[in-house]
């Protein structure tokens, strides 16, 4: 047999179509096709619907005779030479794992029926730190783009150091209302209250260009206005008295309007540069404004700093697009107005997740993908494909369909239909044990997005398949989706919004720990009268109990251990929001 035949051709049937897949190399494709060429007429007749029993009535030898093949004549001329003329030796690929080892990491095949599904999960049980490590490992690096400076940049992260393009102020400016002067003129007048002429005016406007100030004279000046040439200080208006006036320029609408002609100084104790902002004293030219990794906060300080220093285009990391999809035949939209019957349940997951993820300010868009049904069988696949390709999403967050039931289809669809990789599908945590994280490589973007926001035509997409129970979905979104978004947006790990804080247990009866799994207990953390942080339970912690998250601002991280934590014992909590009142 020729070596190329070891490349394992694959054949199958879809409806009445015979499908053959041949190796990619010309030599392998030729030899494999030659091996089966004489059998194709028989295969096509059978695929077209011919009765199989009557076709095979004569046995294998008759079939071989009809096709003109035999074990000794497999359909192509054998290569009698063992030497290769092209100067290298073929190395036959071989797997390093057994079929059994590979199979245990594959999802259920829905076509095999419920009787053939796994009785135990084939996915290894990982700890939360192990799962987080995989999320960070497989989340793509952030993409740097350049965007115009606008308030909409709030929530983005600077991707490169930014330096001042202009000094602030760009000129020597007054910080008070008063009179500009050169202090040399006051030296000989110390101890007196001299009267000096007002020869010019400097206002804080774009056209302000005051003339040269002669020594021994004053220029009336407003806050923020440029100092006239030859002035080096500003006397506060509170330290002066009007000595005489003169009519204002005749061009004004009020001919009786007057202005100062001379001013008496109540004090001559003024130093050079007093009440003056030097050029660049607030922001020196080319000074470092923001370091790479700085988040533009909604408080506006960073936006204002960039605007003041002449920055018009800002290098930031692109914000990802995320979609939220509920799954299941039993799930009904919250707008469903008919009577709830049978096994129907309201879809609380989608609105609560969209609200939570939007509040993080880590996405350019959080899109409602609706509900994907379990039936027909291709509904979930179609919904995921549309979300990835037509809506050009970076991340899809789904709820439901990740456990062990016959209609838990997400893992099979991701692996078998979409060609994705499931990195974990079972975690040692409560709630959230069946949480699943997967990636799909090489998904192409719509052609219209090639010019928008630095999107490539093909890139890795992420799927977080969260459990269907409401508490599980919200807890796992905080623990896994949020850190992934923070990496995609360029946030430094030390700047994560999830802060680990030490707390004391504020539960009179204490709280039981699970020796097999870490539990994330929903709590309200507040500052006690002793100055310590105390954690109080929100009540029942069943994973289906959506009310357990009402009012919660933290997750109490109960360690894997026998026994319980008693009132006043110390533990760690993950803060999700502001501290509660004492």
C-alpha cells in the first residue's frame, strides 16, 4: 500500500449525496481517489435509494467482481519502488493518545439519543483559580485603535503613553482680577500709597493681545487674561482704590460710562510673579499626561486633561461587542403576556445580565440576542452563528443548556457544529458547577466592519456558557466574564474591579462550608461600629433563587473545608459594589 493511503480518507452520506473528503496533498488525494474510484458507481446507486438487501444478495465476491476489484487489485497500480525520488523520507503522523482518552473530552453527540449520553461529565473538575487562568490565557490581547477625543471615550483604556501637545497655560496669565504691573516700578515707592495711571486693558478672550506696559503704569486685567509684555505681577483689585476716572471709548452705547484713569495702591508689597501663572506651570509642553493602561473614568478628569493640552486623537484599546443569549424551550420572554402554563419560566437571566454587564462600562455594545430554543435541533447553532458573524460579537454569554440533560446542547453545538474548543466545562464551585468557557478561532467579520474600530477580518471569539439558574449566572458572570472583558479592554490585572477584602462573619448561626467546593455566598458588606468590614447573608443561597442577589454587594468566598465559620470569624469577600451602611 502506498504511504499516502495512511492519511485516512473520510466518506459519508447526507440525504442522497455521497460526500468524500480527500487529503490536502496532491499525491495523497490522487492515491486515495484511485483506491475507491471503481467503487463509486456502486456507492452512488445505493445512496440514490436502491434496496440494499437485493444489491448485496451475491455477497462480497460478486460486488468485487462487478466493480473489477479484489484484495489483490485494490484499484490502482502499486508502487513497486521503495525508494523516493524527491530526496526526503515521509514521516507518518501518529496520535499520542488513545481513542478512549480523546473521547472523554468530547461532548455528547445529540444524534445518538438520550440513552447514549454521558452518565458522568467528561470534563475535568477545575478549581476557580485554574479556570480563571484558562480564561486569561485564551482571551485575546487588546487591540489598540485611535479615536477622536470626545466624552464617549469614558470607559476606554489608554493604549500608549500620551504627552502634552501644548503647554497650559500657553502664556503668562493672571490668577486674579486686578492690575498688571512691573514690580521694579514699586521699589522706590515702598511704604507709600502711590497713584499710577491705567494705560491699557487685558481681558480673558481669544483676541486679547495687550500692548507693551511702560514702567510705572498699570494695565487693568481679568482672571485668566494674558499679562501685557513687560508686566511681571498682578495687584489684586481688593488692594486698590479708584483715584480718577475718564469716559469709556466713545464707540460704546452708553456715553456716560466711565473707567479708571488712575488707581491708588493700598500696598506696594508685591513680589515678582505674584498672582501669575507662568507658561506651562499647569501642564508643561511634552509632559506625560496619561500612562498606557490608564482608564478614562466617568468623572471626566482625564478627558479634561487631554482636551486642555491639545490632544485631539486618543490611542485606546477597542471596547468589545458582547451579546447575551438565553436558551431553552421552557424560557419565556418577560414581555410574554399570556398565562404561564406547564413548565414555562420567565427569562430573568437575560435582563439581569445585560444590566450588570452594561454597568461595568467594558463594552461598546451589550446586545440582547433573545432566546434560542432547544427545538428544532439547529435553532441554537443558527442563533450562535448569526451572533458571531452577522452581529460581529467578540463575546457571547449564554445561560442554560450546559448541564447533563439530553437537551443541554451548548457544548455539543460549540464543539461539533461550530468547531470550537471547550476549555473547561465543570468547576469546583457553588453555585456555578457546569460553567463552560469556549473559544472559536478564525470567525470572519462582516465586510462592512473592516474599516470600523480596528476590527480584523478574522479573529478568535469567546463563549461563556453560564448555568441557567439565576444566581449561578450572575455570580459566574462576575467571576469569569468580567476578568475576560478587563483583559480585552487593556485593564491591568491589579486594576480589576473585583476587590478582595477581609471581612468578619455577621451571621449569628454561622455558615456551613462545603468540603468539596468553594462557595460564593451572596452577602451585604458594611462597615461595623468597630471599624471592621462585616458580611451579612442575603438569605437562602439556592442557585435558582434570584432573590439571593437582591441588595448583595459582595460574594463571601467560603473555603473548601469541613465544618463551619462562626459569628465573628474572618473570611475573604469579593466586593461587587459600594459598601453598605453600618
